[in-house]
C-alpha cells in the first residue's frame, strides 16, 4: 500500500496529477491533498476525481493511470 496525493494546482492541460508519496514530482505539502492509502493508482485517481473531475495519474509514478 502506498499513500497517494493529488496536486491542487492543475497542469497546463487542466489535469490534476495523482502522485505516490515517493514520487520525485510530488508537489510541496502546501500544493497537495492526501487521498489516502491504496494498493494501486486506479482507486486513488477515482478518489481524486471526487474533488477534481479532471484528474490523471503521474506519468512517472502512476504510468498505469496516466492518459495523454
């Protein structure tokens, strides 16, 4: 289980990226919202979509949930 976070600042395309706690692109604590612990990125992205309908997995730490 990993702890997942969503970036509160949208990317230029409007996506709010979901990151694991060990991602090199994890936003600073003031720019992220903790989503909780999950066994994979899919439920974490679903949780993020409750706050930000346009959420997406980080290409680096959540490649299975990243869409272009």
